[in-house]
C-alpha cells in the first residue's frame, strides 16, 4: 500500500463539535441534542441527494436547528440560529489530527480535505487552528452537487489531485464515509474514537485505530 | 385533486416509538437516545443506498443500537439487542391514524403502507393494533432495494397498485419522505405533529396539518 495522498473528512474527524455543545448548553438545549442535530443534518442531506436534488449543509443545518428548538419547545430568533451556526467557524482541531498532520508532512504525503460542508469554512478552521500549512487543498461537495458517500465525490477528488485512487487514503470517523470511499476503490482508514465500532455489513477498512496518529504511523 | 390511493409511511407516521423509549429507559439509556438511534438508522440507510448498495433496516438497526450502547459506555449482550429490536413488533398506532383509516374506508379510498422497514413487520403491527382490515397491501423497499426517498420506490408502488401517481397521496411525518414523493410526481400530505415544521427548501406538500385526521377530512 503506497499512499501518496490522504483525504481527511472535516466535521468530527478533524474538528471537535464541543464548541457546538457549549452553544447548545448556553441556550438550554441538552448536550445530547447536538448528536441529534448533526445526525439529522446528514440524514436530510443524504435523503435529498438520494431524491435527485442538492442542497448545502448550511441550509439544512439552519432548518434542522429550528426543528430542534420547536420539538423541545424552546423559543428562538433568527439571530440565535445564526449565532449557533457561526459555531462551525470556531471548531477546535482534535489533538491526534494535529500530530498526524505533522507526521504526514515529514513523510511527504500530500493532504487534502473533503467535506459535505463548505470548503471555505474548512479553510477558515485550518487557519484559525494554525494547521493550514499542512493541507494542500480543501474540497467540498458543492461543485459536484452530490453528497458523500456517492462514489463520484471521492473519484473526482482523486482526479483533481491527479493521484490514483489506489494510492489515496480516505480517513474518517464515520463508517458510511469510509465504506463509500472503499466502494469507490480508494484505500481507507477508520478512526474509531467517535462511533466505537464499524457496522458489520461495511467493507473492512485497510487501517483501523482508536486515534488517527496510530493510523498515520503505519503509512 | 381526485385521490384514489393513500400511501402511509409506517414508523413514526402510523406507529409511535414510545415502546422503544420504554425499552431504552429499562436499559438505562436516556429517552433522547431513541431519536439519535432512529435518525442514525435512516442516515446510514440513505448513505448506503447513495453509495450504490442495499442493506435492510433491521440489520442497520442492530449495528446502530450496539454503537449507542458503546458510545454511552453501557454493557450489552446479543440477547439484549434482540429484545430491543423486538420492540418494533409491539408499536402502538397513533390515535389520529386509526380515526383516519376509518374515514378513508368510508370514503372508499384505497390504503397501502410503504416503509423503509419490513413489510412483514408492518403486517404484524396492523394486525396487533386491529387495523389490518383498513389496509389493502403492505409494501417495503426490500424488493426494489433502494431506500425512500429515491423516486423509483414511490413510482413502483403506484404501478403495483395500478393507480396513477397524480391520484395517489403519500402521507408522512418526515419532510424528506413527503418531498421525495412530490419530486416523483405524487400528491403529498405532511403531518407536522412530529417534526413541527417543513424545511424551507422542500417542495410544499398539497396538504399539511398537525394531525392526519385533519388531512383525511379534506379528501
């Protein structure tokens, strides 16, 4: 396995959502609801793509957040919704990711990001966390207008980087992301710190560890 | 709008998940986690379909339930997982649905169900709730091997019932389901009792009310 390019998923994989949990708590929403929210945003994004249409993460995020307030009988204003959405600009990088990026640079392996969110926001996060120098390019689904895990998203990223899919490693904490990349023909690494296990029906990843540094050490 | 056929979504739309909440509480899992679980099952099902493969609701349900236990640091056994999954055989019908089915029979409008779950389990639920006499047939995605809201699922159901899509009404509490049916060319009704609002970017449904009876009265 000769890896020349590592593609990182962004939300939850590189950056923690603990800032969003803080904003939920301030607004008297239970911490568990962050999980409900994030999962719902993905669910609606996948569903919309499956029904043959495209809508961006941010737009779904706003609507799903309003539903959370309504379902939990908490008042909200447009300004409050905006403030919570802005939390996505202030996420902190996971420590194992920072370490991993440094090691990848030493190993001269290229690094890019690929998100169902916004590439522009990813750039902001990389900069504010002081890790922009480790990442060559930021990709998003917003050009191809199909949500991961549709295989075209992974294949297009490899093409744009002019690196063969067999020499590319997709790294994520989400089983569906790792499985989608594997089905598209990429090499894959599953970080288990978040989901804890991979569903039995998913294709086994090439690498698998509790944290990303353990994965990168093996490259 | 001449409706000759009403297609009901099953989980949450016809049947309450309160039995699942009870089973979660018995096993010291917070009630909110039912929402996390159900939403994750849909998310993974949509994702898998989007990546070009098919897996059934039950299989995803088992795997996502194990993740919930692991993520919340609660011990589990295979027997315990089985017991909770069996909860789906014991769901109770929402009162507005029971009323609606009676009225639809009076109006001589045909009724079928269409679920991302199992058609066999739907039949069991209809029978144990004493409402099987109101439903002509039960459909599931398990033949077509594509998850709703892919348009083929809705169109195939209309074809099998030999009723035009323009004369068919899809009824659901999920925005993504109602939107998918609308994109496929069916008429749609959104019951808002569960999600409280419809995302702005979804196509407006033909009918919309807090409970199903209000919708059926208008047919």
